[in-house]
C-alpha cells in the first residue's frame, strides 16, 4: 500500500440471521457450500463442531471483505471463492491482498467486519423492530453511531447511495453526509432477516 | 426474501431469445420486484432487479445451473453484473 492509502480507513461489514429459514435452506442445498467456499475452507468446515454457524461466519466474512474491496476499486464479482477466509477468521485473502477481519456471533446471528487503515472501526448489530424497515433501521443505527463520533445530532446526518452501473446491487457504497456534505467517515451497512448492522471508521487526521 | 412467489411480468419477454425463456421459471421461486424482471432495455443488475441479497444470489446461480444444465465458472460468474449478462452467459454455455 502507498503512504496515502495507509491514511485511509475503510470498512465493510455483514450480518447473517442464523434463524432465517432461507439461510437454513440454502446451507442444506446441495452445491451451496461448494459454490461459496474454497477447498481449504471446506476442510475446516468438515472438522467443525457447528459447521452451519461456521459456514455463515465464512460467508459474512467474504461479504464484508467484498464491500471493502469494492471501495479499493476491485471488482470481486459474484465469486465468493475468490475471497478465502483464514481458519481463525482473523483475515481474508483476495489475490495478493490480505484484509483484516473481526468476526463475532451471538445465538441467532453472525457478524463480520473487514477493515484497513489506522483507525479502530466501530460497529453495532441491532435487532429490527417488528414493523421496522431494514434499510431505514440500518441508516438510523449508523446515524446514531456517527453522531456520537462527530459530536452532532443524528438529524443532521444522512446516508446517500448513488446509482452505479457497475455494482451488483446497482448502487455505490453508502456515504455519510452532514447537512448534505460528505463526512470523513467511511461507513458500511448490512441487514439480513431480523438484524441490521452498521460499521464506521474515521480516517486518521493528517498532521 | 420470500420463496415460492410468482414472477411479475413473466409474460413480458420481448427481446429475450427463446432458448433462455426458462430463465424466468428458474427464478420464479425467488421474490422479485413488482416491475418485470425482463422486458426492460437495461435488464438491470441482478440484485437490484431480483431484490435478493447475496446469499440468495448464490441460490439463483445454482438454479440457473440446474435449469440449463450448465456449469457457471467463478470467472464467468464474476462477469455477471446484469440480468442481460446472465442471459448471455447461458446462451454462450449452451452454444
């Protein structure tokens, strides 16, 4: 990495609802694990006490790394196997890039955070309210976290996603704005089933 | 995401080669937006058009492999950014 790159702090995060029936069905589907995991990862799964939980840890880690790689200008595409997660879940590798990971889990969810840079990223996983919309809940969570960091009110913050013709979901990564102006925070949003997650990192201030 | 839904706009297939008309049944078990998945010029990005997350997109790839009896290689999957790309991939795999 160049010195300029080392000044950047970037994050990607992903949450998976372990109780989501669709996730459970996917894990059981023939060929699904093979489509997502490398041979080395599958060997780790075969020896695992709880292979389903560990599989979703791998999956979330790959998704978190994917979101970060896009911010670095990479195009990992739809191939999960191009991102290999270490057996200790502490890092992932994409070609010659190594990305630090932090993977955590509770009874019903797993969460992965991928990050680079000097800043200590923050993240939070929250359960959706009964009638809450996931995308709005994720944005609210992120704005609340960012307001604390920036010393402003959440009402002054907004999350923007500009359309993109090259990304798989049709949008660029989210940007956090204060009164319409992009902040210095890099942010990431995720939701799955009953859970939303947000992560942010503040770029190291230049001297 | 709900499985077992129908495909809104399934009858709208202008411009889609007949060989890939099975794409719709292959995707029929996945929740899609109220707009037609196909029949639009842009044939937008898979995740946006299908309103599926990445975990379900893996299911979509497997459905396509089963429906068309093809193998989607990682490097080919990398290139699929739109539904139109998926159609091209299917056609080239069948050629």
